[in-house]
């Protein structure tokens, strides 16, 4: 029992120790987690620095500036150094938030959406607007005394497109009235350091060195006799820059924001730069404009003013040859695509046209087949009706003939003067006999009995038909203008049917055209007899006439469309033909039948 209190104190001490360890561990974990979270919240700022020929003052100022920016809370700097071509590539690829470079570099690529944040000033260059220039350095024993003496000489520089090694010196050359493009015979670049360029100048590898102002003063610290060995051409005395310079002065190094930089970061960086104390020996200020650099580029026609170089069509083509070639290639490919598409469309269209024509041809054949079937059906019906009429009409015709003869006989027996009835009764008997002959011919056709041809005086038969038709159509003017004696072989009844049908068709066609006149001519030519009929018609084209000439087609209300078919058949049986043509609003019908030639005359002609 006495051991229990002592054991309790020991346990209490152990528990207190454990609690203390636990609290310490939790605190360390919280500190670690907060540190990790703070580290995770840091925003990385990517800054590029133009690795150019910096003076000692500029190099020190930029180094201290970067150290000050690294102290910004919540941000971590990623600083990279580039030469001019590399920095340009980084801007094109949009990999930088900010960069520190010459004001000339900044203005040359302003079209990338760049904006200046602040411009550097130092004790050597107290005015940030007039802080950067160049010097033309020659050997002290060189005969070159002024810039004009450098024409046709060899120039040495660090960078081919550096602001202070190329553009600023060329601006001074342009200012003195020379063409910068052809001023130097050779322009050589070797990169930094500047001491190497001066050594090449000593070895007569060039006549002049183009370098940034203040670099000679920096070299003087290690080479006290440098101004005894070299001299500066065209030195300007303006007290704006505490270094020798041969050209006009331009704004100093500038910190530039790219389109990727957030405005919040830019604000913090600007505050940091503007708050650098004067005791540091340098500072940053906002420069209101960079017009001097813009005017320099405009005079040299470079950078944003390179378009001024294009003054001729040849210059335009040469400058934009690659885009033009690409555009030409695209146009060529478009033309090829268009040509290929047109070829495919034409092929497909041709296939569709052929398919459509085949389909149209099939439809036409189907219609023609249907029309032929209809015609055959009509022909069959007409044949059946003709047979029925031919079979049944003889009885009524015989009755009419008998009654006419009986009436005539009775009048003769009574002895009355009925001479006025003789002609009508004779015509009735004649027409009845004609109908009977037609019926006999139809029955003969049905039995396929070929009639015997006899000699027909065609001119007399034509005049007889015209006389009969004039009686039936008293209001129509039928002009028989010419006839010649002609003998043909055939069946007189069939030939009469042929003549009457074509004359009646001509009369009916003339009546549809509001005229009542037809002209008939009969003549003999080349051993053939021709009957030609000319009449006006309501038909307006040859195509419309062809439709009217189709077998079993009739424009008459009660027509069957077999009249011309019968006439053509009769003409062909007589070894002739029938034709109907259209011209200038008139229809011309012609029947051609061979003339009868006696056997003796035919033999004599053959012997001759």
C-alpha cells in the first residue's frame, strides 16, 4: 500500500512528458504543413534578361533589382539569360512573364503586346530617357577622322541586330546623309566580350568597332591606357550621359511586361521598383514615351516600320516571298481540289444523265407500246365494226336503190313532167351504187382478195371529185388551177376515195384557219402524176402537224384517225406515195402515182 502514491507520481510525470512530446509533434506538423501550403501558394514569375554588353553600372543595378524582386512575398522568381535571338524566340513562344532588355529591343517587338513597366537610371545615366548610345571606336593611329571616312570600311560588332551595336550606329550614319544599307563594305559580328573586338581591331581585321557607350570607361579600369590606344569618332558633348558617345541617346534598360503577366503582379513589381531607395546608386522610373526609338526605326525602315521598305512590286514579292509562296500553294491546291471535284461531279452527272436517258427511253418505249396496244385495240374494234357494217348495210342499200327505181318508174308510167327529179334521183342511185361498191371492197379486204387494176383517167376522175365536193361544200372556194391528161393503173373506187379524202381534209383544215379556200393542181412529171393541194391551217409547226398525222389520231370530234392511213395505203398499193408537209402557216399535200406506160412503148424504151 505505501508504494501506490509513489507509483502514481511516476505515472503522472510520464503522462506529462508524453503530452509535451505530443504537443511538440503536432506543432511541428502544423508548421510543416503551413510551410508546404505557403510554398504551394507561391506564384512563379518567369523573367528573361537580355544578355548583352552591359556596362558595370547597368549590370550592378540589374543584379540588385532582381534581388529586390526575389523578396516579394508570395512570389518566386525564375530568371533566365538570353541573347537577342533567343529572347525573341521566347517571346514568340509566349514563355515569359517579364523581361529586362534594351528599350530598342522592347520597341522593336511592341506588336507582340508588350508594355513597359519601368526604365532604369543610374549615376552614370541620371536621365532614363537619355541613357543609351553607341561609340565608333578606331585605333589612335587610324587615318579615319570622322564618320564619313568609314564609308566602304569593315565594321566589327558584338550582335548583328543589337540595338547599340547596329541600330543606333546606323541611325547616326543615316542622320549624316548616308545609306546605312551600303555604308560599310563588310559588317562582322563576334559576340561579347568587347575586349576581343578591340584585339581584332588591333590585328587589322576591321576598321572600326561599334559598341555600347560606357563600355570603354569600364575597360579603362583594367586598361588605363585604353584611350591612348583608341579614340572615339564624332564624340558628342551634351552632358546627358557621363560617358563618351558618338550617337544620339535613347531610353535606358527597361523592364517589360508580356501579355502573360497578371496585372496584380505587375502592380507589385512596379511598387517594388519605384520604392528602391536613391542611396542604392540607381533607380527605376516610368518613361512617358519612346518616340526617339520609334523615329530611329522609322528612319531605318526596320522593326514595326519594315513595311516602308516595300516601294516596288519586286520588293513586295521578295519581302513576302514565303507567305506568297504558301498562299500560291494553297491556291494551287484549291484549284486542284476544285478541278478534281468538277471532274467527279461531271462523271457523276454523266452517269446520272445516262441513267436518266435510259429511264426516259424505257418510259418512251413503254408509252409507244401502250399506244401500239391502243391502236391495235382500236383497229380491231374498227375492223369488227367494218365487218358488221359491210355485212348488214347491203340490205338497206338495196331497199334504197329499189325504192328510187320504183319511184322513177312510176313517174314515167304516169307521164307527168318530173324532169326536176331526174338528177336528184340519179345521184341517189349513183351514190347508193358507190356505197355498195365500197362495202364490196371492204368485204374483199376481209377475204384478202386483191382487186384487178384498171386504167384510170386521173384528170377526169379528179374533176369529177372536185365537182361533187363543190356541191357538198358550197361555201368553200375550191380552185382547180391546172390539170393534165394522165392515165394511171389502180382501182377506180379506191383512187376516188383517196382523192375525196385528201380534198375534204384540206377543206376542213382551211375552215379551222378561218379561210375557205384551197388550191389543187394536177400535173405530170418524170413519168409520174402529181396531185398537189395547198391550204391554210391552224397548225403552227411541223411537230404539231406530225401529231395530227399519227395513225388513229384525229382532231375532229367524231373522227377515227384512219382517213390518212387509208389514203396512204391506197397510194402505196398503186406504187405511189402520199406526203403532207408544213411551211409558213400552210399545209402542202402531195399524191404521187406512176403513169401508165403501154407495154409496146416500155419494150421500145428498154431496147433503146
